[in-house]
């Protein structure tokens, strides 16, 4: 019995010694699984970072302003990207890249686009000159005439001398171009000059008045009118008289330009033909621009300033549109207006000016002017290069700034991935 009790005690002691072995096995399995998860997470993180680096390596191809580099050593940094040749491809605006050189600048200054050139097939506009002698005015419907017969007050003021008033006693030319006058009757005066009308009345009064002395003059003009609309203080009708008017005189008669009016161009419509008038040249006197003489029936429109803007984009201190006034604005002046180039991002050799050039048969063509403002010559050329409405000035960023921009955009995502990798698995 003693031996039996000793055996049982030995078995119990053995069981007590072997019992802790099972938790040790579970712990090793957990450590193995955790290491496996860490290795998978590290591999996933490496794959994700590789993809990010691949994106960064190709960011120069996807960032704006970097897609027109085609030059090599000894060539200019920019060239033309050919449009897709396949028939089903979307049409791409064709453009030419032109470095700004002294020769190009001289050509632009000499052959500036004159707005006052007539459209194709349209007659040129006649300029109004101070030395122009106006032709004799011809009476028309709506004019008010004063006809005076000396020594015969009964013909001049039928209601008595005290009631004599030109606005009441004058003869208004009817819509059919006729008037009535005593002893002469109803007759057509439209198309007559003052001299021709005086001779006509004198001849017909000679039968009732001995040697009549007749005076004729137009006291109010109403037959010849032009319309002026748009950004003027008093849009409406402006009447023409015996003194010819030009665009500037019509604007003055309408109260002048409003604060929001364009100072660069006006539109004249004559017989259905639309003329662009170089208002900036007329107002500033910076170039010789004729003041077109107006004709009856002309329509003048003064647009607002929305079509006189240039757009400053890229690595400048203030991206915004600028309004061109009647004075010219150079590239240097425009860059100065927005605070200049961004010293931390801008690449002075990468200043581009995008300009639409007319309308070719296959569509409009653009010219991309390039200038290197990191050189003294480039700065001088920029101070002479004249901007035009709808020009887009784009300043490229340095390669470092472009990488920095992409990294700043990706950094929050990268940080989140690292933080997720540090979260322990329960």
C-alpha cells in the first residue's frame, strides 16, 4: 500500500511538471504568426512606396508646363509636339514655339496687329481729319428749318412778333421730305442744301413779292443719326449735323466712357460690316490711328473690360488676371503687378507667353513665346515685349519645386500608411 501511494504521488508530480508545456507551444505559434504579419505588411509598404517613387520619377511628364521639352544639346529647350495623326483622334490646337529675341521683338513692334484694318472685302474707313472741309449739309426728314423773308413779318411770325420762336414757328421736314410755306405751297426739300432751298423759295415768292430777300438755315438737325451703345455714360442716339463727327466725338456726345468701359477697342457696324477700332491708339496717342468719320446709320458699341485681360499663372507671387488699359503693358510690367517671380519655386528660364494667332483654315493657331529671364538680355527683352488681350503668361517651377509639390500632396497618405503599420495587432 505504501508502494502504491508512492507511485500515485510520482504520477501527480510528473503531471504537474508537464502541464506548462502547452502554453509555451501557443506562445511560439503566436510569435510566428505576428512575424508573418509584419513581413506581409512590410512587403506591402515597400510595394506601395515603390509605386510612389515611380510616380515621382515620372512627375515631370504629368505636371503642367513640362510637356513641350523636345530640344537637346545645342537646341532650344522647347519645340512643337505634333498632333495625333489618326483620323479618330481629338483635334489638338496647333502651335509654334518662338523664343523672344531682339529680331522677334522688332518684328512684333513693327507689325503690330492693327485693329482698324477693314475686314476682308470691306471698304476702308474714311478718317476724320481737322483739315477736312465738310460738304454742304443736305436737308432730310426730321430737320427743323428757319425761313425768313425780310420786311415781311407776317410770313416769319404769323401769330405776331411777340410769339416768334424758332421751335414753334420753324418748318419741320415731314417724313416724306416735304414742308409747306405760304405762297409756295407744299414741296419737297429733302436732299436740298440751304442755298438750293433759298433759291427755290425766292423764285416762287417773286410772283407775289417784289424782289424778296430770303434767308434759310437749319436750326435743328434730326435726319442723320448714329446709335451708340455699351459702356458709355448716356447710351442712345447721337445726331449728325453740318459738322462731321468721328468715333471720339460720338463718345464725347454720349457723356464719355463709363468706368468699366474698354479703353482698348470699339466696334463700328456699317452696312452689316463689323469694324474693330483701335481705341487705345486713339486715346493714348502712342501710335498713329485714324479717327473714323461717321455716316448716318452707323452703330457704335463700346464693350466692357472683360475682353482686355491677360492671365498670370504658374510660379508667380499672385496668380490672377490683369486688365490692359489704353496704355500698353509689357511682360515685365505684368510680372511686377503680381509681385514678380516666386523666388522659392520659379525657374527664370521658363517664362512662357501663350498667344492665339488668328483663325487658320484648319482652326486657330497659337504661338508660345519663350524667354529666359535669368539673363540680363532676357530682362531687357521682357521690358519691351507688349502683351495683348487673352495672353496667358505661365512661369514654370523648378524641378525641385515640382517634386516638392508632389511630395507635399502625397505626404499625408504616406504618413497614414506608416501609422497603420505601427498599430499592434491584438
